[in-house]
C-alpha cells in the first residue's frame, strides 16, 4: 500500500503527493471532536498540492490543518474553503504561499475558471463531485474541447462518481490501496491515479486562486 506521501512528476513538475488513503494521517482535523486528515483532510491536501504547483514549496498538511481549525476553516462537512482562504489572505499567508484570493467565495462561472487555467494565471480548488475537494492546476484544448488537470488526494479517477468525466490519467501517479472486507480482512488491492484530466465542464463550486 502506498504510504503517506509519494514523489511524482506531474506535467513536468515535481510534486510531493499527499495520499489521503493512508491511515497514517492521524493528525486531528476535528469538528466537534471528530475527524483526522485521513477522514476529512481533502481540502487541506488539495491546497498543499496547489501551493507546490505555484511555488515548488512543500507544505506541512498538519500545520495547515491547525491553522484552518484556529481560523474557522474547519466546517461540519470538511474544509470551509472561503473561510480558510480569507483567513490566509487576511494574515498574509496567502501571499507567502504564492497566491491571492479575492474573497469571491464558491463560484460556478466556468468561463472564468477556464480563462484562469488556460492563461496559467492561477489554480482552483473545486468539487468534481459533491463532498470532495481537489485542486485544478492546468488546462488544455484537445480535439476542440477543454480539459482540466486535477490532483486528487483521494485518487478518485476510477470512482463511479468521477470516472465518466476522466479523459486521461497521468502515468506515474499510481496509488495502491488495500481493499478490506467488513471484518477488516485484506481481500485485494486497487490501483488508482493521483492526477488525471477531466472534461472542462465537470467542476462545480470552485474557488479561484490567482498567482502572485
């Protein structure tokens, strides 16, 4: 089984990928006393991957989770992205992480998203399906259609909730996970991908992070 982190090359950039599947992510990310980075940290991991894309700097997810909890960024269903991003902007941390957040909350303006990514002027945190956050880092036009590059801490490329929107997986980003039955017995393994391209109309509820 792939461990907590794995070094990868994604679109010619070196990325330390944080694998949310790993049960070793026991650091608390709690709401009402419950939750860890393993169970609830997709927004934190997505932001860490995005910062690496912008700056090359590897962040500590545990420190970012603590910041989020201390500044109202941990909500009942995971990360409250507008609250966390606004706190990062207000404290000056966003600038140190290589981005500017305009305080515009969750958006569904696909033209604005496509323009940001096609012109290489920033990245976006988004949902490809309800309840899970990934980061979009690049865009391309292929056969006349726009496609977006996602880095996904839960590697949902093969999930029935996402797979029909996937247009290509990125070789070298494979993650191996154990499959266990209800009794906790390992009965197999799965291989999924940490980075993959999706149809440009898939994202919803996105936050635009503008490159500094």
